[in-house]
C-alpha cells in the first residue's frame, strides 16, 4: 500500500467535510426545510463513505480480509482500531473509531430511512464534531503512513 492511496481518498473526504460545514452555515436560522440542511446531511454521508472506502482498501490490501455479513461496516471500524501483530499497527485510535461510528450510524439513516425526516439535533452534533473528527482521522492516517513508509524502506533494504 502506498501513500498515493491516501492522497486519492483524503481530498474527497476533506471536500465532503468542508461542504457539509459550509452548507450548514448557510442554513437560514431555524429553517430545517432548507436545501442547505439537506446538502449538509448528504455531505456527512459522503464524508463517511470516503472514510469507509479508504479503510476497506486498507483491509483488503494489508489485512487480506474484509468483514462480511450484516454488521460488516461496524466490524471494519473495529478491525481498523486493532493492531495486527507482524502486519500493521492500529490504523485508527479508539476515540477516532467511536467518533466515526456516529457518522456510520447517520449514513445508515440517510441510506435507509426517509431523508426528509432528519434528526436535526443529530445533524447539528455531527457538524459540530466534524472538524475534530477529521483532524483526529488525519492524525491517525499520518501516523499510519509513517509506519508504511518505514516498512517500505525496511523492505527495500532486504
């Protein structure tokens, strides 16, 4: 796995986070019927999709296993939180996993329920937590990239 993988996904993830925040800031005060509210919610969905696609790729390429079954999305987050001895360190910290689980749950709502009936306080919380969640994720991924770089250099020396 190469740093290019992260370069491919991170701009998409950041753009979705930025758009969610920008749309939310443009909602007229108290107007949850605004299309800006819908845009914020759908970009939260896109944010988590990007994160999950990246984590799934790590699972495929490094772990050689991706969870299956009805709970595979949550199992993937758990897998990324765990170190796999002699393969890789944890990709994300426990706190990042907990934060991302909230976005996973929200994405499920967007995909499977009526999107015109969003839980307004939930969307507000997710928007408020988004900058810290993104910062934590980027910090975790930077640490993981450092591991990949070191592992790559070790492989080249052998």
